[in-house]
C-alpha cells in the first residue's frame, strides 16, 4: 500500500471523462487538498480562473471546484469503487455560510405548489453572509448573532465531504452541483471519517473527484449552504470486481446505507430504499418481502439535500439486525 498526496494545479467544476491528476493502485491511500465551494483556499484566497477546468462559461460561476480525478488501476465498468474515508480535516479556522435569494429551499415559490401553507413568507428577501469561527482543537463552530435575542450559537463540528463521485455513465459530463448515480454533490453528512462509500464504476479507472467540505450541516442543507471550508481529506480506495450498483452505497460501524439522488423527494426516497433492500436480499440472505418488513420497522432515513438539481436521501439499516 502506498500513500499519495494530491495538491491540485487544476480543479474541476464537472464530473466526467477527464484526464487523471494521478493514478493509484487498489489499496492505496490518497491525501487530497481541497478548496471550499467558492474556490477559497486555506488562506481564504480564491483560486485563479486559469486553475479551473471546463468551458469558459462554467468558470464564471464557480461552484464546488473539486480535486482529482484519481484513476484507480483495475476499476472497470461494472465494478464498484470502495472509498474508505479516513480523515476530513478543515484547513482554516473559519467557515462561511449564506442565505442566497436564488438558492436554498425557500428560494422560489414554485417549489412549494399551490397548496403550500405559507412558504412564500419565508422566501429569502436578501442575501445574508455568515462567518463561523472554528475551534479545531475543541471541535466547535461559533457564530455571533447580530439581530437575534440569542447573542451567539456554538455547535459541534462534524466535517464531511459534500462532493464525492466518479465519472458518470455513458461518457456524460455533469456539473459538480448535481448528485446522481455517480455520487457527486450528495451533501450527506454520513460521508465522513469511518464511512466506506461504494460508487458504481462507469469509466475505466473510475476517475474519482472530491471536495466541497462541510464543517457541519443539518439535514437537507435547508438554506443551500453549509459551513463551507477548505480541507485535507485522506481516504483509501479499493475495487470490488463485478459489483454493479444502481446507486451509491455506504456503511459504517452501525449502518448499511444506500443513497438515492433524484427528484422529486419521493423518488429519491424510493431509489435509496430499493437499493438498500436489494443489498439485504443479495448479500445477507433476506427474503425480499421479509427485508421490506424488517426495514419498515427498524430503518431510518436522513436527507442529504433538498436544494440541489437532484435531492439526496440516505436510507439506513442497523447492522445489529444482520445475520
């Protein structure tokens, strides 16, 4: 096993069949340095336009510049790429967040439909910026509140990778804002140290990209912006041969998980749970309908995001119920 350090000279704003930044073997570790969702580095400086790959139009709207791609030898279409997330460490002592009027769950009335309660009342009328001070030793983030009765709020940090994905199927190119079968901008807090994420391989070498670190985030990423920060991510990659997946899977010490990313939210919920049920039946000897019954009683669901072009749902099955 070897360890490779990836300090990118160029960042990608799309997932696709890009030229690899490095090639590694299955079982190797990668230490990847990532900028934040605005392309700000550990010093808070913006990366240059010349450092962004992709068409000129995409460079004008920087969102989630990612590190990679990493080509994993032996990964072929029909396999699964196992990404063991070992460390996600913020590399500066502050994070930014915002409430952009054009983004987030309350950005437009059209997403609520004509029978909504009074959601337009919460449509964001102004762009607000927030700076969270991070205490990396204590593992906390603090925000000073200027217009609320509460003067400040402090929360525990839980860093994770908002974007983790491979080249999409059929040679397609997808913006880094969009999650899908390839992974992508899933914004799932479960993609954290201690979790192994399984991604379907659609292109030789898989072409793994990552970034968009969040120091903390609630379910759904309601306002569209988490605690955005640059980071150093460390992960190990393995190849599971002849393991076709419809949707990304993940596991940690406590749960099997499947991640569906599509719209509407009901479809994402269905995709995640069908993938999880198939996993239980194929690998763990459950009868499909008995798996359906048990999952209905013990399963839990987390919402990665309800703001991206596709929504992400994480279906979870407690490992203590496995044979």
